């Protein structure tokens, strides 16, 4: 039997950071589902594909690439076909295309099956857009992290700036709004709040405050 903590929410709510911190403190395996879709997207861009009009090529990429996740001194590293792409998958170009790639039903099915396989017999924490509703609808703990879109864009802008990425706050905000719309209107795996999920609004909370709140929710289950 495995113990599953499922976290959903829009971009910029701190899901990835929280999952990593909670995994370390509660000895859970952190599976970053977003990184899986980002890896497919990165490979597509590298192959010159930047439109879902080339759907069949995107599906072939998803079928054939190898995605691995490792833990290096508490930091999760993502490997695409043996190459460490932890930084590359967070680029603005990948962020702008990943929502469309992840909306392809065939790709979602492939990744959902892989995500479930990764969690078999393990105590895991998994975050994404449809973990509580599609991937693990029977998860032991379901949490939905949310925040005001302007605050989320502010966080993402700061992250990008620290990584040396060139994008204005206004561009980041518009990209965030577009991402939200795409995520919430996908034909499969759309972002929505599960009926039994606990909602945590992180708008005015520090990462440490969110971590403690999420940890409290998990330990009470």
C-alpha cells in the first residue's frame, strides 16, 4: 500500500517548492508531474515543433523519450534522455508551450500511466493540475493551492529574473493569465478544485507558512 498526497493549483502558487520541502520533512517521494510535461515540450522545441498542429509528432516524442528524476543533496534533478535539463525545462519558451502540449489527450494518458506507476508501493507527494481529480482521485490527502494572479505573476517574474531570463512583469502576468485559461479549459485533465480538496490561499503567506499549513493538513489525516 502507498500513501499519496496530491496537490493541485495554478502556476505560481508554490506547489513545486512546497512538495519538495514536505517530501524532505515527512520522508515522502516527490514526483514532479509538471517537469514530465515540460520535458516533452523541451524536446519538441528542440525538434522545431512549436504548435499542437503537429500533434502526432508530439505524441511520438512522448512515447519515445526517457524521463528520469533523481535527488541530489535534497534537490530534484530532471533528466531527459540522460541529459540533466532541470534548468532548461523552466525556460520562458517551454512555459509558453507546455500547457498546450499537456492538453493533448494521448500525451496525458501516457503521463498519467507513468505517474501512477512511479507511485506504486511508495509514499509520495505529487503536484500538478489534475492530480486530485484524475491521476489520484482516491489520494489520502488532497490539497488545492491558490493565489491571486498578480501575486503569482510577481513570484514568477522574480524567479525568472534570478535565473537571468528576460521578460517584463507585464509579459509574465499576461503569460500567467493565458496559462490559467488554457489549464482550466483543457478537454482532458483541466485544472479544477476536487470536491474533497482542502483549499489553501497562499496570496499573503510566506513559503514557510504554506509549508507548515500543508504539513498540518497531512499529519492530521
